């Protein structure tokens, strides 16, 4: 029996989580679900967005299924008490360093893409972003009065881009291993013509690649990658990159697929334990109205089965069921178009359960 920590969170979190759980339960797998409060809901009940008990549950579980957290009403709180801090706290405590975001364009939803249908039909790429290093966390950082540069004597701010060899090694392994489950091609994205960190990145990726002779490796500069993602996105299979470039490229890739309500994500540690969540937030504007698209969360549950629980066939059953409900013409409001049947959160989840076959 594997233990799944279920953290539904705020806003639409509980609504979309209920549907993901219904789908998982229908599969009749050896999984035990334990729920805990997180985000604003945890702050209301316990005065902290990530209470000890929630963290302990996440740490003892085999995987974490996460809904979404946040609401504008918490903007007045000091930073450490805001709902979103729970995600950062979980990432840190669980050592989640690899963020996996598939960008998959369903044939039925090509019109929702920011690109021409012929460019994205059949698109199926996986962006892997390093999550714990890079300029977001590198020290030193701060503000001071400049003593050199273009304007000495004026206020300046600085951040430090840093990557260590082991940090790059472990994310490279994640990328090559993921590629083995897909198209066996990795594109490593950096800026090695300018940055020292990127030169180390490239060197290390080349070394790790020697252990994966069955996977092809290509290097691409980040500015070119940004262009290629909108020019010929289907040429990618697995794209691996650092924290900063990955932040930007993963959002760019998200727009290739249409609605954010369709996009799952995974954050993994060194032992494939992970936290799985939709790429979107808590959508307070539509919470409690049975309007949210539950498919991103349902597809995140499928990723959990594949990457943390070694249940790839069950993951495929969920993904096929999602494909089937789209073929049936069912659409939540965010992906609705003329001629399709508009359904709510619950009806969409129930349709996926029926389509599991
Ligand atoms: P958001 O992703 O919650 O919503 C953006 C827009 O997309 C809204 O119009 C929303 O209605 C729509 N949307 C999002 N998910 C949807 C779904 N499943 N089905 C249909 N429509 C959907 O981002 P926003 O509005 O910037 O943030 C809202 C709150 O969520 C904030 O408190 C923010 O901090 C938090 N947030 C939490 C995240 C997390 O829990 N990982 C990630 C991003 C934001
Ligand atoms: Mg971002």
C-alpha cells in the first residue's frame, strides 16, 4: 500500500481535487489517501500555511497530490504566513529539485493554442526545469551603492547566478531518464556563449549523457530555444534547463497548448518522490461555482502514478480517458468552443471516470 498525501488547498483546489481522487479511486489501485490542510485553509485553522502535521504527512507519504493555494485576501499578511509560502516550504523540505511540465496539445483543442493549428497539432513535449539553484537562490545578493560600473556612486542591486556540478548532474539524469520513457531526445538549453554557469552546465550534461547512449542530445542557446518553441515546437522531446530559463520557457510552452486548466506538473526529488499539482493557481474568481477544469489535476495524478509509483499502465488509462472525453465533445468553460457540450467540474470528472473503461 502506498501513502498519498492529499493537499487540496484553497479556491478551486478542493473542487478539482475531489475529481482527481474520484478518478484514482475508480482505478482500484493499492493507494491510501490521507488529507491535510495547506495554504489559506491551514492558516485559518492553525495560523500557518504549512502546519507541522501537514509537513510531516508530506514527508512520510510516497507522493503528494496538491491542489492550489492562495487568495487575494491574504495579500495583507506578512510574507511567511501567505498561502503560497506552503509550496516553497514543501519544495524545500522535500528536496524537490526537478520540475516537469508536459506541454501536450490535444487535437480537439488546437484552436485554443496561441499558435497556428498546423504548428501544434500533435505537440507533445516535456519541459524540465531545475528548481532549487540558479540566480533565484544564489548568494550574494542585495543592494548597495555602486563603486564601479557605468554609474559609480548610485544605488545598484545584484543577484548571483550559481550552479554546482552535482546540481547539474542530478537534473541531467532526470532529463535522460524521462527521455527514455518518451522520444529519446534531450535538448539542453543554456547561454554558454556568455555565462560561466552555462559552460559548466553544458560540460556536465555532456558527461552525464555518456551513460545514456540510447538518447540523443542537442544543445541550444536560450534565445534560440525561445524562438524555436513558437516556430517549430514539435521538434522538441525533452527540454532541460536551469531555473531562470525554465521559468520563462515553461510559461511560453504552456501557451502553445491552450488553457492552463489542462496543464499538469510534477516536482521530483532524487528518489522520484514527488509533488504533483496543476500548473494553475487557486482561481478565486471561479471558486465554488463548479466551473473549474479538473483535467490538469487529473493529469497530475496520472503523472504521479507514472513517476513516483511505478504504475505507468494506470497513468496511461487516465490519459486515454481524458482524450476520450475531449473526443466526446465535453468541455469546461475555459476550453469550450462552438458545437461542444459545456460541463461543470463535477460532470467532467464523472465523465473521465466513465471513460476509464
Ligand atoms: P490562476 O491560475 O489561479 O488563475 C488565472 C486565470 O485562469 C483565472 O482567470 C482563472 O479563473 C483561470 N483558471 C485557472 N485555473 C483554471 C481551471 N482549472 N479551470 C478554469 N480556469 C482556470 O492565477 P492567478 O489568478 O494569478 O492567482 C490566483 C491565486 O492563486 C493567487 O493567490 C496566486 O498566488 C495563487 N497561485 C497559486 C499557485 C499554486 O498553488 N501552485 C500557482 C499560481 C498562483
Ligand atoms: Mg512562472
